[in-house]
C-alpha cells in the first residue's frame, strides 16, 4: 500500500468508516502485536494491550500528523501503552504487598459496604445487559469467562481480526456507558 492509499484509508477511518478502521487495524495488527509481544512476553497480555493500542489509535486519528510515518506513530502509542501496562502491573504488585491487611479484612466489611458493592455490581451488569447482544456476548466471553481472542473467534465462528475489533468496540461502548453512569475506571 503506497502512502497516498494509506492516507486515504486513514481519512476514511477518521470519518468513522468501520470498514476502513478494520482494514487499518488488519494492516498494522501484526506489527503492533509483535512489538508488544517482545516487550511483555505473554500472549494474552499482548493481545489485550494491542486491542488497547488500536482503540487509542482510532480515537486519536485526528492527532496524527501526516508529515510522519503512520507506523511510527502507531508504534509510539504501543510503546506508551506498554509503559502504562508495566506501571499498572508494578502498582498492583506494590498494592498487593502493602495492602495485605486490607485483603485479610475483606471479609470484615460492614453490611453497608457489602450492599454498596452489590449495588455497583448490579448497575454494571444492568449496563452490560443494555448493550447490543453481540457486545454482551463478547464481554461475557472475554471478561467473565476470560477466554482468549482465538477462543472467542472459534466459539462465535468469526475471524480473529473481527473478534479483536469487536472486543475493542465493546470495551469502548461499555466504558462510555459506565462513564455516563458515573462509574470511574479503576
């Protein structure tokens, strides 16, 4: 694909053309996934990070400067996403050690705290149930059953690329709905 064709595709993707977005993702998926895989060395993490990278890419297409290589721009986003992943992982490990007493006391929550947690969980489930059936299935399989992208593709009888796009879109739609319902991403 020459530069002119790529810029045309990017413009269509900016205009929310889903076929153009999917094609853009398919063109650069292997490059991004390979880059991320070298950094994290875990296929599930690399899949998840790559989906996040393309979610960011599609949401920030307006910020792309055509004077630079598109692949370089995407890999920069991938690098920053990997850094965020390691920071989050590091914080989780610190939190796990620092908050050991809190974990032990998890079962000592007051009835009020337990009720609030149950209410929040019900709101999240209700929000998921309000989604399109395809998004519900994707979210259930990916986040509740913790299946890999490949397993989901096989179960739904769709391509891996299509599955990746659906996971990304489902996450984006759910995040927006939860944000609208005043949930914060932890």
